[in-house]
């Protein structure tokens, strides 16, 4: 039986080879100023900052394949029911289920993420999401901007910033009171160090999964080390952008690099590609999101 399962998994990897390459790897205005003169007590008070609602009533998710649950259930297939953000799978206990309950999540959560998306695609997803007028928008994007054919092909940091700011501006113009949760980009170098311990995983990576980081997984020479360090530095720069852009919006919460810092292991990785989160990995992402959204202080 063990040999049969091994042959089945190997066959799936061969099938994946034909198609993996196509899978893709200010909330409100400033404070009002006092116009009169006289004693301090007689001046108009500043407009209070909007309070963060720790119990939003509806959620829209935007981002890439991670939020679509890609390769978590079947090879080369989106599996939104296990999405950390809006999924219905009980083993994941998604952010939507935790906040809205099973029935509420089914009725008042929407997943507009698209597998293969980069930050440049986020604005179009926002345009779709705002039609539902969600009270919370959950964002996870940026991994595909770093996972390119080579480090030279990664999205420049300035472009990444401009694209994220554009998406936030679009959201804010349409929904000035909607809250935003922003997840950090995962640690791709840890992904390499964990996944490279599995022989099957390394073979699947050769099909074209995140070559900038995962290519030549066993190479430890100076060039390979420099390549991986360059990608890692770019991911950190992306997370700095997410933090800074979010900080300008009083109804936005960044996870403070909680996703990036999470010390995941192979249990949290898909057995189909050793790159995307498994059900277990999706559950961990849901925990981080819920903890951030419901915290008394950001």
C-alpha cells in the first residue's frame, strides 16, 4: 500500500509538470483644527479618530493563490473552502467563520483573490469587492511579486508601493469607513529551507515554482546564496511598504510581520507543491488574522 501511494503521488507530480507553469505561482481626512481664539477649553475639540470595530459584520478577501486555497485540496486547483480568510472548512476555522459564524460567513463573506495575482492586480480586485460594501477587507498579496523567474524580474519596491497605495485609495474613495486587515508577505527563504528537506518537493519545484528563491534548491554556492538573500531582502522591503501605507490609514491594521515571522514547518505546506499552505497552514494564517483583527490595540 505504501508503494502504491508513493507511485500515485509521483504520478500527480508528473501530471503537474504539464501545467504548473501556468498556475502562477487616509481612511478619513485629518483632524479638524480650532478656528476660534481664547481659552483652550473654548476651542473646538479635534475630530476623534474612528474606533476599530473588533466585530465586523461582513468580509471581502483579496490577494493571490494563498487566499484562494490553491493546492490545499487537490493538485493545481483552487480550494476556496479552505481559505484562511473566507473558507468554510471546519479544520481551518477561517477568519470569516470566527467573526461571523458558519451561517454568517456563507452569506456575508466574499473571496475576490485570484491565483497568480501580483500587487498590480489588487486594484481590480478592490473594485469588485467594494460593490459588496464589506465592513472588513482582508488583504494578502506580494509573494508573486518576489516569486519571479529571477531576482531581476521582481517588482521594484517603488512600483509595489504605488500599486498598493492605488488599491487603498480606490477602496477609501468608495468605502471611507471600511476596515482593512493587511497580512505580511510570508518568509520565502524559510520556505526554501524547510521544503528542501523533501526530495519530492524539490523535484516539483523544478517545474517552475518561485525560481527566484526555490531554483537550484540544493545549491549553496555564493551565487545561489546571494540570489536567495536578494529575494529575502525584497520581501522584507515589501513588508515595510505594507506597514507604512497601512499606517497612514486609521482604519487599517497590518499584522506587524506576524505571517512573515511565523516559524512554519512542512506540516503547514501543501503536499502537492511544497509551496502553498496546506489546510494546517491556512488555519495558522486564520489564527494570525483573527488575533490582529480582534486585538484591543493594533
